[in-house]
C-alpha cells in the first residue's frame, strides 16, 4: 500500500493529495510511512496526512514547521519570530 493508492479511494481529491505529497518530498529528504490511522513523513515528521474515505470523504493535512526544519526547507517567510513551532492544518472535503 502506498499513499498514492490511498488517495485513489477519493477520486475527486486524489490529484490534490498527490500534488501535496510530491511537494513535501521536494522540501526535505524522506518519505511517508503509514502509522496508526495516518501517513507520517519520515524522517522529519513535519507533515501528516489522514485520508478519510469511509464516511467523511476528506483529506486532513497537518504541517508542523520547527526552526530546524524551516532552516532545512529554507522558506524564510515562514520562519517563526517569537515561537518555536508553526502548525497548520488543511482539511479538503469532497462536495
């Protein structure tokens, strides 16, 4: 089982999910591993994706950016000024 094949269970959101996965892979070396009920980007654990296809028909993306992995990504506009972590969550639903 791969994360890409999991996205295919929600055809209307599959392309968006695959594009976000491809983008995450370009930022920091690693890959997604299935843990519990979600996909976690290893080695850095900065992105998790929960694919909810049974009832909700949604994708839940969580991104946690620390000072360390922001330096690795080199996205200076996202660098936190007075905090150690930036957390974002994006939920995509099939309409």
